[in-house]
């Protein structure tokens, strides 16, 4: 699986439709300060479900990622980013050779919509599709600016969590946590049931 193409429209500094084509070798994106290199990284994380406006280096609302205008160009009211992956090795559990994941947002309602291969879906469907592929939100497939120095400066426990993420242990920890909180909820329900039984007796 590799990222073949990114299409951006109205996302941050990418007011007009912009298509970036990648090949299987290494691609470097270079340009002067502030030209939008990190915005591409933000765009990838946004499509993959990033919900934190702060980590997208944007304003207070998710709709602040929409192009807000410049001296030459008026603001736009919609942002859309699509990631096209080669899936010939079936890393994504779908029968398609190509998988396109897209996210769109309108300024009017600040709400995002998602599609997989142009079919509307929930964020959860995207999270499930990318789970275990190494592309997840906390995965190390995207290393942002500052990550390396943060790693060097991290406390041992923080560094350990990065190793766990790389070793694939983190997802099991998360699942364990989810199961434990389900168990806790079930226990509370049983307690409530017992209270009702006691009252009826
Ligand atoms: P550096 O090399 O300094 O890290 P960079 O190439 O990574 O810079 P980015 O941080 O990707 O640059 O882009 C910053 C630019 O994006 C700024 O000019 C900023 O005004 C513009 N920008 C960010 N959000 C928006 C938005 N919503 N609308 C319009 N422009 C935006």
C-alpha cells in the first residue's frame, strides 16, 4: 500500500484544486517558508480522522482549515481533501486495487463528511479501514515537524509509549481499556438490577 495521490481543494493555503502525484520512491516537497509544506501533512492527518483543531495548527473551529482568503483570492466556503492509495497488496481489507478516502467540510455548518471510494461513510468506517495498517491517527507513519526532538526530549515513560505504538502493542492496550470500561459499565448495570430486585423482594 502506498499513497499515490493527494487532491486538495480549499484546504488551508490550497485555495484551488491541487493534485500531488507520488511514485513508489522517495518524494521530497520543498519550498520557501510558509508556502504550505506542512499543510500537506495536516491534510493527510485531517482525512484520516484528526479531530483536534489545535494539532492541525488551525483556529478554534474545524472550519478554520478552509481557505480564508488572500490578497489575490477571496475566501472559499468548502474544503475537500482526497487520499488515493494503491491497494494491490490488499493491505486495506477491501477488494479494490485503489482506495480513495476523502473528507469534506462546509463553512456554513462546520460539519465534516467522509467518503470511501466516493461512497458516504462514517468516521468510524475510516478508522476501522485503516486500523492495523499502520496509518492510524497515533501511528508513526506520519512524523510531524518537532516529533524527533520531542522524542529525544521525552521522559522514559513517554518514550516507551512511542515504542509500544511502533511495536503494535498500543492498539491492544486501547482495546483492553475499551473492554475494561465495558466491563465496568456492565457491573454498574448489574448493581442497579440487584437494587431493583432487592426493592421488589
Ligand atoms: P515552514 O517551512 O516555515 O514550516 P511551510 O511550508 O510548512 O512553512 P505551512 O505551515 O504549511 O508552511 O503553511 C503556512 C501558510 O498557510 C501560511 O501562509 C498561512 O497563512 C497559510 N494558511 C494556513 N491556514 C490557512 C487558511 N485557512 N486559509 C488560508 N491560508 C492558510
